[in-house]
């Protein structure tokens, strides 16, 4: 559907300007001259349609639209038929002014700016040009094929909503409105991309979100000047605080309930037309270990699951490096019986543990990528077959040892336990330099690698919010929803690192004795 809600004057940033802004309007009110202007601009565009016709009152009209986008049935019924019917001729007898006023009832935009009107046509509007009238009318008769609302593919839950965002931003806004029925939910629009003119929506809760955060988001978006924006990741790279860091500093989600929860905490949600992935800012490191389902299950179970995720995050990051350090430099730390088993398994392997781990890790990464790219009907079978056959053949050939296959397999599985795919990808990336340090200096190198990662995390921020908050700096009130999740009756305040003061979100609690208490 054409953008009925847009306000062209409210666009922010230089990126909202079109390349046509310097074009001078065609002179005069003569219909043929103005139609020729649009024909020249849309020359060699096979989908551009230009039609002229005579209304019932003898007045000349012209239509300009894109044939593959405009709804022709709606155009015929709502515009052409009323203008050409005999009843229309009686209504226009009062003069051109009355005729023009009647046409405005179902219009979307009226303008005398040719560049602006041309942009409306490219976005799917139907342009009506009236002979002798300066103003031109655009009608929202666009009909885009869009994907229906489906289930989230990357953030699967057992209990909770099954809805996921789609590529059309207006549908996504509707899903948010269904969850937050408040006038404080504000939505601001801008257009980024000189050629794509991609609509970007900035959404926040007024009175909860910090005004300086809203201003900073608009400021960063306004500085983006690029040919086109095809996915929200384009914006993510431009607006994050530390673009050269491997760690994600903006959360992304395809779930409306996750976006709604972030808004109620005082964060900002950014929608990009053409993608179902929404951006949430700011974000802290503990958020990447949280799942929407954590808030739909009992608090004790959710806390336990979060501990499991943190544990396997360390396994995914450090298991190969720890194995390399022990077997290469510190075999005395391994129990004797286990050491004999490892030594027997590694005896036919001609490579050092570091090179052995690199071989298996790269092969595993290749199999993981292959399982994504090949057709889904055979992807799972090929992945399992490749892992079993290659792993078994490599052990039998003496290229790698069976303990290394176990370590790499455990590492690969652990990387999938982290709810955030972006963080999981980061852990897979920085695992390799830590392996090199461990293979070069043993446990000392492993310690250096951990220290460098922690040092990097400490200096990171997301829109001015410390990345490790509320752990560093320590905020006891916000610890209730980090690696633990206390019951809802104890989470009386919103996270103080995000929203404005006061942060209270729970006013009264009904106790078992029937009393309402703060």
C-alpha cells in the first residue's frame, strides 16, 4: 500500500533529498507540456504508463503510474469511472474549483513540485494531472505483493507469540500497535538512500525513552549518505559506536514481542522497509544471553537456562584453546589415565595440536556454511553425513585425533546455544586468535587472550551506554534481569541504564494476604 502516513516535510537528513530536487517545474498549466516532462524523466522505463482521457464535463485529464504496481481495478472504479460518468459532469458544473475539491477527498498528496510528485509515482502512487490546474494529485493505489505473517525462524520459543515481522514496515507497525496501545508510542519516518529511498522508522516510548537518545539516533541516521539501503544491517554498521569491533552493539530481532519489551524499557526500535529484521538500541552484553521465552517461564527455570547459556558461551570460546594449551605445554595438569588415552589417540597424528584444531575448526565452519547454502531438503542430511564421514575418515587416516573431534564437536554445538546469532558469530571469529595464543604460550597465552577480550568489552559502548552494564559499572538494581531473572513482582523498576528517571514500572503488588503494597 502507498504510504498514507508519510509526511514529506518531516524527513530528516540530507539523505532524504532526492536527486530530482534541482529540476525546475515545467512552465504553464498546459497538460501536454507537463505530461511530456514526466515522459522524458521515465524514458526507457517499460513499466511506466501514460494515459490521457476526457472527463464527462469535457475537461482533459492525464494519468501517470507504474503498470506493475498500480491496482488497475481500484483505479478504474474509484477514479476513472467517476470522472467519465454523466453524473460527474453534473457535479463539475460548479466550476474547476469545485471539481478539484471533489478530487481531493480520496487523494493522498497534492503538490506543484514535479520532483516530489515524481518520487510519489516511483513509490507506487497514481498521478492525476488536470488540464489548466497547477496542482497535481497523487492517489494511493499501489498494490505490492507481500509475505504473510509467519512464525519466527531464528528466535524459536516453546511458549509465547509465534508472530514474526515481515518486509513491509506498516504491517510491522501494526503488530507493535496491537501490543502497545498507548499514545506515547511515537513513530517518526525518514528516507535513506539516494536511489532506493528506503523508508526507515524510528520508534520509541515518549516519557520512557531518553530525549538525548532519540536525538542521537536521528543525528546518526541523518549523516548516512549512500546510494541504497537494502537491509537493516546497512544502518547498523553506520550508527554503532565502534564499527570496527567484532562484537554486536545493536540488537536485532524478528519478534514483535521482543521489540515491544525493548520499547517499554526505554530503548529505540528501528524498522527498515524491505527487511523483517528490526534494530534495537542501545544494548548491553547480558541482553544477548536472554531469550523472549525467559519472561514466559518460571523465574527459576529462566535463571537456570541463562546460566547454561553463559557456561556454554565459555565452552564455545575457550574449549579448543584450553585443550591445546594443556596437551602442548601443561600435560602434568591432566590426570594420568586421561593423559595416556589422549597420548595414544594422538600418536598417529603427525601435526601439533594447534594445527589439528585449525583443520577441524575450518572444516566444521565449512560444513556449517554448506548446510545453510544448499537446498533445505538435503541440507540436514548432507551436514550430518559430512560430519560423520569426514570426522571418522580423518581419525582413521591419522590426520586428527578422536579427542580433538570431540572437542570441536562440543564447541560447535555450544555456539548454537547462545540465543543471539550475531554474538555466536563473534565467538566463532575470536576463537581463532585465542587458539593461536594458547598454541604459542600455553595457559599464559590463554589468559592474555581472555584479558584482551575483557579489556575490549570494557571500553565498548552502545549509544553511550557501557557495554557490560549493569555489571561494569555495577548497578545492583539492574542485576535482577541479567544472568538471573527474578520474579516479575520483584522487578519493580525498568533498567536504569536505558530510560529516564523515574524508572518505576510496577506500582502495586497483590500479596497472598490480599493487601496491595508497593
